[in-house]
C-alpha cells in the first residue's frame, strides 16, 4: 500500500519509496546517485541548520510504502545489514512476457536488400550453369547452402514489462512485492521460498436489489416435507377428535352432555396452536390417549419450530447478504459478461493459458491494478 509523506517529509509508517519516471537501468542509477548526493548534502546542512526545510527531488516523487511486504523487507535488511533504495516500477505492473518485432535500421534493410539481389544473381548463375551441365556435386551443395541455409528469418524477441522487466534488465537488484510465481517468470528470474500461498479469486459486483420471492417463508423446507407435515397434522387432529368422543373420560362421553364439547375443529385448533408455539388458548382434551398423543405432537412441534427458525435465519442471511460470485461459478456465458483482470498479473496469465478466447474478450476490460477493478465493481 502507498501513502503520503507527513509535513516534515517523513514516513509515519512504512518505508520511503520513489516513483521514477523511467525504467532504464542507467537513468535509474543516475537518479539514485543524485538522490544520495542530496541526502549527503542534507546531512551537512543539518549540522549547521538544526531545522532545515525538507527538499524534494524533482525527478522522483517520494511516497510511503507500507504493508506486510515492507515490514518483511525492513526486518530482513536489519538482520542482513544492507541498505537499499525502494522504488515503484514506472508502469506499475507485475510483469508479463510479450513478443516484440525486432527493429531494423535503414542500413540493415539495405544489407538485406543487397543479400537478396546477390541471391538472385547466384540463383541465375546456378540455373544457367545447371543447364550447361558445368556444376559438380560439391558446387551444388555450396550454392544450396548459400541460397537457403544462410537465409535467416526475422525472429520475434521476448520482452518483459513491470517488475520482472526491471529485474531482467538489471535496473533492479531485487523485488519485494506480492509477486506470484509462474513457470514463465521462473525462466528469467530466481524466486525465493514462497511466504504466502493464494489462488485465483473472483470478485463480483454486489447485488443491490436481491429478488426475494413472495413465498420465501416456505423455502426452509422442501415441498414434500411441507405436505407430510400438514397431512400428519390433519390425521392427528382427526384421531384426537375420535379418541375424545369415544373415551368415557372425554368431553363428549356417550349418554352425557357437558358444557364443553371437543369437536374436530377443537382438535385442529389444538394441533395448530402447538405447531405455532402455543400462541393461542385452546381446550385441552381429558382422555388419557389424547393427552399422550398431544404430548407426542407437542414434542414434534418443538423440533419443527427450532429447525424452521434456524433455516429461515440462514435463508434470510443468504438472501440479503448474497454472494454474487456463486452465480459465476462454472458459468459458460463468460463472453457475455464484463470481465477483466489486472494487467500483467498471474490471473491474466492463467486465463491466457487456459482460455485464449476468454482472454481476448477480457482485454476490452483490462485494469491497471486491483484498486481500479474494485472501484468499477462498486
């Protein structure tokens, strides 16, 4: 991470880091040599003037770099006792390999043209002499080598940018950053032992308006379970009404009429009251079989309410704090989405290696860094 200097030109946290406007090795050496001379001059002035005004280096903007990598760098520098100048690469990239056509000067093009004319002359000589039958086998081989084996095609050269480019060119001696290890990078630079392992992650734009269905309260249980619950409720209510009517200890015994009657409606009211946590008053049955049956139904209702409450809480959390990345796992229509990666990052390298068509589509939405991508998602 990067921050600004304080009023005295010092870093309250982290290490001073510079932003040179060049990635050339010689220019960087000159810039840091001049920075050292200015630092020595500040020490001399500090001897005569206790409170000098902070001087700024015109060619490099100085900031404060802080974070895990900077803490590790400061620790290692103290233990191994070495000094360093810290700077951020000019393009701000990690590093990727690109094929570059070699640039030919005018003199080179003229030499190539001369070689082409000479080859045409040799070819005409070869044909004329071949028709006259004056060439031996050895002369044929020599002319063939001159014509075909000595012609060199233009070869593309590989050029690295970012941090890897500065390491390859020798502009930087060491990189201390969140630089991922890849097979292509390992061919040109040497990596230390990894101190942190991470995979390729996907960030998605948040779903500001989640679509909550009207019957979302039924989602904690499957339709089959809901049918089983209501079927058992009605069957149990009918059984309770029959037991209460036929029992000699019930509210409706044969041959006797009481002020309170226990009908099927009363049994349904008891079942619904117990299922909903005993939120309403109901008539309790008097027969012993019904008391046992209602206690069994009450125990089931406790389990049902606890399970439903836990599931509905998890469902609400999933609906309102929906992770949009789940919608993109295994998605086949990536080409219809606005997808991008940070330029010259390991994620870009991973996509290019596994899905060239998607990599071509993602170049339209290329990002300079992760912060820019997060801002676009927001």
